């Protein structure tokens, strides 16, 4: 059983009748904005991770902080 062109057409017509063209277009605009925001967020995460981190300095400051607390 495969989905035919008539079945797809009936589903599309029902969706347009239920939601209307304006609601569907605004929904698609919101989806596009979400995708762009997600891509922008992923791109900024990659640039932040490329900077090398010096682990020994982080450990030294943590040791000093714990010594100061005691």
C-alpha cells in the first residue's frame, strides 16, 4: 500500500480548510525563523569551542580558591 497522489491531495485540502492559508503561512514563517536561530546558535558554539583552553591554569586557580576557603 503506497500513498497515492489523490490521498495527498485530499490531506492537503483538509489541512487548508481547517487552518486556512494565512495560518499555515505564518506557521511556516515561524518554523523558518526557528531553523535560522538554531543554525546561528550552532555556528556560535563551534567558534567558542575552537579556542584552546589551558587546563593547568584552571586547576591552579581552583587549588588557590580551595586554599583560601580553609
